[in-house]
C-alpha cells in the first residue's frame, strides 16, 4: 500500500486498517524510510514557513530569523524521529501492565501510524493563527492509538482506555523535548516560554489509573518544568535537556514501576574501552571501536568489539546513555519474562539490582546476553557457535563489578 492510500485508510477507517497493519511484515528501517520520516517533515517544514516566512502577530508582526528558523526545523525534525522510537519503547514496556503482549515492532507501528493525524495537522503551522487546528488534529491521534492498542499490543479492549491515557501522558511529556528545542533557537517565543514561571505553590496531586498500580505525582512534573524554565533563562542547553529527560523518566518510572535516574553524564568512551579485554571465552579480540554522540543533554557512548576463531564468534557492545536515552535504554528492565518454544528460550529476570535479558538456541548454535548494571550501563554479548553458559562465564572477565561502581558526574 502506498503512502497516500495508507494515510487515507488509517484516518478514515482505522478499525479496519489496524488488522491489516498488524499482519504486515515490517522493520524499523522500513517504517522510518517509508512513512515516519516523510510525515514528520510536514510539521517541521510548515513550522519553518509559518514562523520565519509568514510571521506571527497582527498589527505588530514577529518573524523568527531565517537561520534560527532553519536550525529550529532541523532540530525539531530530528527529535521528532527520535521520540517516535522512544515512545514506542514506552508503549512496549507498558503492554504487560494492561494485559497486552510485548512486541517492539508492533509498538513502533502503533506510534508511527497512530501519529499520522498529529503529523498532518502540523500543516496548519504555516499560518500560526491556525495552530489550534493542529492541536485538534493531534487529538484525533489519541483516538487512533486507542483503536490500535487492542489490535497491535493485544490488550483487552476494556483496558485500552487506561493504556491510552498513560501512553498519551508519556507522549505529552516527550513532546516537551520538541518545545525545548524551539525555545532555545527562538528565545522568549518558544512553547516553553513561561513554563514553570508561576510563583504560587502547586498542590501535590497523585493521579492513579483505574485498574492498575500506576500512580503519577504532579509535583515531579512541576519541579522538572521549573528546572527547564530556569535552564532556558540561563541558556544552559545541557541542564535543560537533562531536566526534560528527568520529566520523561518520571513518567516512565511511574508507568512501569522502574524508576530511571536520568541525571549524570554518560561514562566516557575511554573508560568503557578499558573494560574490553584482549580475549573473551578463550576467543581473541579481532576489532575494537568507540563512538560517542551528544545533543540537547542526551548522550550515547558506545564501545564495540568482536572476538572469534573458526566458527565461534562473540560480539561485545558496552553502552551508556545520559538523559532521555537512558529512559529508553532501560525500559525493558521493568518486566520479567519466561518464553520457550521448540528451538529457543528467552528470559528477562533480575538478580539483586541487575537486570538480565537472555536468549539462546537449544542446539547451542547461538545466544545473546544483555545485562543492565546498577548504574545504567548496558553490557551485551552476542554469540555464534556458542551457548548461553559461555556468555555467562565471560561476564566476570569484562570487569562488570568495577564498571557498575563507576560514579557519574552530576
């Protein structure tokens, strides 16, 4: 189905279209290239035209400078693409809470196609005075997600309302990241201008989703909003990004029961590299690389290495995030899992303060082991021609105890 037909179908016939989407094979790369990247460009480009070319105001018109507008467009577009994926992780993590089934690709489909109305509603940003129509279009995306959750995430229809409410709450908080980017490139005019500026004391309210153990405290969000406002006033993008990530972390923590500390810098790649040995499980190291990326207080530092001989190989990845990235990276650790079929076994469990995700083939031809350490660092081993016991035995040689004790700089 081509793009136009899919957009028309999901908007006009969502209940009939979701089962079709559920049955379609898909990959994250295919969804991004064929759908998400195209529709996410609509609000980004329209916003640039509206703010920088058309302008805001009546008698006195205000326009964002062209260069700032272009920066705003690019940053907003990039963050939109990233946040679709982060929100899909949240949808996936929440599924067991509402009687659903975890499925990463189904969650990404849900967010991608459910956001269609919101993305297309961004066209109204060409005329800033019509921005309220974009908000109304975004509200229709709530309905799309509501109708899609029972189909893609297999939750009971009667629990879809609560599931939708929590997903939208997390989506609203995540959308503040986009507003944060706008506020920094257009100081004083962005959607976060004035956020948290009120000086009165806000009541401490706890909201509980009926039928679940999920509760969300309003004060956490107000405090994070005030931190964003203060950082914006100082022009401190790092602090503002961290505050926004803390807000999303509070939402995810409340929803999953797994509190995520988003504060502190990511551990430097050189320090991560120091935990890569010359050999693992008797296999000599063949390659080693390190990479770090950082934007708006969100950092990803990653070290990769490969080990092998003949038909036995191990790929090692040590990853650390800061800010929002840590929220998405640790979402899987909020649950437990026992799955087994004729060929494969999968487990997610905790030992003390560490979370483990293991998958292995029963014939010993391959296995993977992912460990989330106490401080948020992830260590992943992917083996070919080796069983899970070999990967478990390799962990001590990576110095995971020392790595888990590394203290982050605040």
